[in-house]
C-alpha cells in the first residue's frame, strides 16, 4: 500500500517519454503500469535569471590602519542587482525524485548608501586622535550619493533535488538547492539555499505538446562574506590620505537577504517529447525573471 502511495505522488513534471532501456528511474516500470507517463530520465537545461534583492548589511569593518579600524560605517541597507547563467544536468532517480547539479556564472552589484561615518577617538592615540575627531565632524555631513559599492562576479556551482507529486492534471512539487559562488574580483563568496514549493495544472495536446501553469513561493537564504582592497571602493574623498598611507588597507563585509520569501508564477511548455521551455517571474521585495531551455534524453 505504501509503495502505491509513493507512486501516486509522481507528478508528470515533463511530458517527455521514459527511455525503457535506462536503469532510471527506479520503479519506473511499476509507475508506467499504474498509468503514469514518465519523462526521459536524463536532461540538460540552459537558464538565465535576472534578479533584484534588498540586502541587510550585517557588518562593515575597515582594516590595515589603527584609524581605519576605529571608523564605524553606517550603511545598513544595500540593494543587490544581478544575473546568472547556468547549465543544469539532472536525472530522475525515482518517479517522484529528481537530482541535479548546477554550473554557471553570476554577475552582480551590491550598492549601500553610506548614511554617516564615525570614529572612536578613545581607541586611537597620538596624531590619530585629532584626525579621528575631524573624521567625526566630516562623517555626519556626507553627500547623498556616497555609496559602498561591491562588484560580485564569479563562478557558481551547486546541487539540488525536486520532489514531485500529482493527481489527474494537477501537480505539486518542491525544489531545493544549495549553490556557492566564488567572487573573482574580491575575496569573498555567496552561499545560497533555495526551497520553492509550487502547485499547478497541465494541459496535454497532440504530438507530445504540453502546457503547465503554476504558482508558488520561494524561500531564499543568502549569506555573503566579502573582503578585499579598500582602494577598490568608492569611499568619501577625505579618507583617501589615510587609505593611501596604509598599503594593507582593506574591508570585511557580511551581508544577508532582507526578505527570505517571495511569490512566483510561471509556465512550462513542451514543444515535443524532447524539448521544452520554462519562464518564471518572482514578485515581492525580491524580484526575479527566469528563462530556461531544456532537452531530455
């Protein structure tokens, strides 16, 4: 009974026919005997995503000089905009479970408005103390366009799984993945965990064509740990003499996403039993636009 319940959860995630000669998916023959049309077990897809996401700046630390280390940067909110292109390879291990790997490239920019700068005079001595007091005076009257800007481009890789089920022409699934992006220009990384439940309806047409429309939500936990050369940042001009006098002047930044949930809506259309496209839009505080072209074998 439990075995039939598991098989009854197998959603038709793709209209593509199952390659009988393949070992995967396990229990595929049993699922077909129960009337399910399974996708071919192996697939590749090429995707592009454009995204905009508000970010909380947890901490900014300046390093390499006693005066820099005494400075507190008030820039607690950032806006991340970027895009990525990924190649995904997957296999249906069971009729209800898909495993996949991701390889791609992410390009993005994080911009945080610097509200003010302050300097802790009690933590410095000598000539640094009057300089610290001058920084305090200047840091309260910054221009509105002073930004703490980080370029975050780098290679992305990760793994994920999709658990799927359905009844009739209705389907539901949960997609989960973990990705790691190594930033090229600065010393840093972006760690992202995503979980996205979706529900939808499908329509079948002649020749293996099929349309699926779905709605859902996306949970995204993003952690960014970044560090690098302070000279590469667009900081206020009055800090230049201090930065120039400190050859090891650097920064350390920790950031995370403001809002972890957003809504999603999209569709997937199969041209035949081998090719399909997917388009998905995310809305809320985090906005995304996703396109993918898939091929199954």
